[in-house]
C-alpha cells in the first residue's frame, strides 16, 4: 500500500509567509492604480489595456506557485510502501455429532439437533483460519465432511444433517474413532474433537475409552458435550392418525463416560441444558483453541521531492520569460 509522508513537515510553516505577500501585493495594486476619465476610449486601446492588466499579474502568480512548490520539496515528500507477510498456525477440528433419534427432543429450540447445528455453524463461521470437518454417528459413524477450509461447503453439509441418516443407536466409540482417523495425519499445531451426544453408548465395535486412548496417542484433545436438560425432556411421538404430540421421557446422558474421555485426552467435559448454554460452551472452546497468526510488516520509502523541485524550476523559468520577454514587449 502506497502513501505519502513528509520527512521534514516543519517546513510547511513557511507557507504562512505566502499570506502577507499576497495581501501586500493586492494592497499595492489598489494603491498605485491610476484612474483617468475619458469621454470616449477607442475600442482597440480598451482591449489592449484589459489584456495587459490580465498578463501583468501572471508573474506574481508564478512566483507564489514557485514558492509553494519549493516549500513542498524542502519538506521532503516520501512515498511509503507498506506490506506484510502473514503466517498462520491453524487448528484442525472435527465436530462429531450424535444424530440418534433422541436428538429430536425439544428441551432445546426447536430441538436438540437443530440447535446443535445452528450453534456449530456460528462457531465455524468465526474460525476462518482453521480446517474443520464433520463426523456423524448413531449406530455407526461416517464422515459428512472431511477437514476443509471451505466454510461455505461445510455449512451447507451441516444443514443437510438429519435424524435417520443412519440406523438408530449411540455408538460414541465409533464417532471418536472416525474423527481420530480424520485427524491422525494432521500437522496442525492443535488437533481437536468436539463430541456432542445426548445419550449412553449402546452399540458399536469400538469401546469409547479405547477410542479416547487412541485419540491421546495421536495428540488429539477431545471436548465432550452432554446435550439435554436434567430429569425429563419433551419428545415428539405420533398417534395412530399421524398427529404429533409431546411426551416427557427420561434424559439419560453418561456423564461419567464423557468426563473420562475428556480426562484421558486432556480435554474438558461440558453440560448443555439449553441453547444459550451450548452457545456459551462453544464460545469457551473458541477462547481455549486459538490459531496463531504471525505478521511481519515491512516499510519501504522513496524520495519524491524531485518532481516538486522540477515544477518550481519550471515556474521560475516561466516567470523570467514573462518578465523579460512578454511583459516588456506589451504596448
């Protein structure tokens, strides 16, 4: 980026001298102007006089402009070019999201799954320097989106997530193992899994604690989030006529397991009981996991006084031409 700076800006105080010079010149013009009354002035003489009255002021204007440009040159204008190099050490994050049927419970607005998607998208949008991916799990686990910096693609894939994409169940171990597979070869300074679930591990071929040990062996930290109110939560059911009604069902979250997973991987366990609490949890994780951005700024300066000095010289030359050639030849 180019900008103009002045090495010796104090020279601009000399511009104050221009004001009294102009005032003195105007005063003298009025003082020495002669007035003669003629009954009739020939048109040719009138034109010559008007033309000369105009030209006679040009030397003064040239003189003032020359002084101004000389002062600017003395102030030493410099063009400054600033540029920077940025080095970013981002974080690789996999969000492992439970999409079992219980995620339709409506203790969150509009329900647990939609609230989880909405708040996760807010989190994703606020981390432009990180690669983020999405793993889904229920009775099994699959990758909805691998690690990517293309947040638009990731957000669109997040919006497509719904209950029923996999057979129902809660395979927490499978969700962690799949996320580990996506992160294990990463060279990021920090590798993180954010695991969201509202249930108890009840299926899958991999034990959750075994998966946690696997994550630790690859230097992956797991933040676990239990989603759901305490006690019971309203869950939608359909009657024989296809009408939806809500019925309270017990909330079962294996908090001890989630705490243990976080402990093994040097992460943390959180409990989200409503939309705002979940949003606060993501904000806390966002603060703990910050990308490192190193900026090196460079400045290059170039002297720009020469054009102003040349203009001043040209104006002085024009002044001489007017004084010694044009003005003297005027009738």
